[in-house]
C-alpha cells in the first residue's frame, strides 16, 4: 500500500505545473526540514513550487539552505496551485487561520506521521509508526534517481533527528537509522546540524531557559515536573514563542519523572501547554485532545484559554482523572 501511495504522489507531482507546500503553525524541526526538502526536491525536477508557513522560521533552523524560500501564509493568500501538499499537519486547523483547503490547491496531498491525522487529503500518506514526517518525504524523494543533494539531505536529517529526539524516542526504528545513514552518505553534515540545534544558544535564550528551570516544581509525588514562562519573561529576555519550542527537553531530563509539562503564556488569557512523557505507558495525547489539541502518544500539546493558574488546575485535574495520581 505504501509503495502505491508513494508512486501516486510521484505521478501527481510530475503531472502538475504549480505546487504549493504547507506546514503547520509554530513549526518544529520536522516541519521545517520536511518542507524545505520537499521544496528543493520538487524544484530540481523543474516544477514551480511555493513553500508556505503560517509562522516565521525559528531562528534555530535558519542555517538550513532553503529557509529563505519559505513565505508567510495568511488569510489573504489567493494563489491556487494544481497541487497543495500539506506536510506534518495532522489537522488543517493547525494552519492557524480559517482557510479553505480547496482555495489553496485543486488537489490535496496530506503527508504526516501523527496518529490523530484527520485524513483530509485526496491522497493521504500517513504513517504513525514513522519517527518523523521527514522519513516519509525521504521515501517520496527517493523515487527520483540522484535527486537528494547535500542540502536536501541536511533538511531531512534535521527533520528526523529533531522529531526522533536524536534517535532516542520509541518511534525510532532500524529503518530510521538506515535512512539517516543514507542521508549521511548523500552529504548531510551531522556535526553542523547537531551543533546548531543542540549546542549553540543565544545568551538571552539561555537566560530564559535558566529562569524556566528555576521555576520548575514537582507534582503528583514526583511523577510530574512542570514550569511556566510568562509574557513578561518572553519580553524581558527578547525571546519569542517559536524560539522556546525545544525548552521542554530540559525539564524532561529530571530523574524519576513520568511526565514533563511546560506552560507558556502566548497572550493574556491564553496558555500553550506542551506535554512529554518518559515512558510509553504514560500517554499524553488523550489529555491534549480534551483541550482541543493533539500530537503523539508520548508528545502532545494544546492551548487553554485561561490564565496560568486556571490552566494548570484544569490540566492537573485531567491528569488526576486519567492516571489516578494524587497531586
């Protein structure tokens, strides 16, 4: 079935003239890497392609060649492509705008690895067992001989390494490693990628991470670690929401915990909640969906319209009911 879908996607791309690629709001490494790789690949076969994102590219990924091609998607966008390919986007609502899909493309292709994907495309290439959408983009681009350049390999390696937690999450498979090895053989620079994403942070970002860690608390008998970032903290340190997407990993390092939670105030009365579990028994996607969010079984997020204290109370109540833990 996978081969049939991949071949159908290849055939559709080859027959199209104008193609748009779109990924989700608050883009992470998988979204940016997959978007760039697909865009550069389609350009190489001589097609007109637009790369679109509802939000700007986070600073941490701007070292990748191709990020300069990404344009801002908004409600005024009026170019209808032959094909619109949605990348790493489980639900069109994650575009962050009330946009009609068919206004973006005559034919919709949906490429994703989220278990809660809505299968909204005319073609749906959705594999929840994949470590990342980058793995699926690799499968598609590999249909053309010698298409993957070092720049494309860098983008795909970034997609895979970030969404697999540097090859440590449950979704990482032997296939993930085989793909990564092939990308290295095609010129992906793992040293630069890992250094730029994981080893270099602007001083103001480090200061905000330190502030977040200083606020960290344990709950539910040490099973949960949580912290928060206020609007004032973002403003004080000159850091935006997009550049704080990876902060949860620092909380998740705490020994003995089962769940890490970060509350980020994105505007007055609106809190972005990120959840990451440390074992596959502690599933967090169901908690996120209660508040209109989603994600993976072990990594999910949602937005709660409340102040920080109320959002925490609502989430903790949900945790208590789901797991039977006492705060």
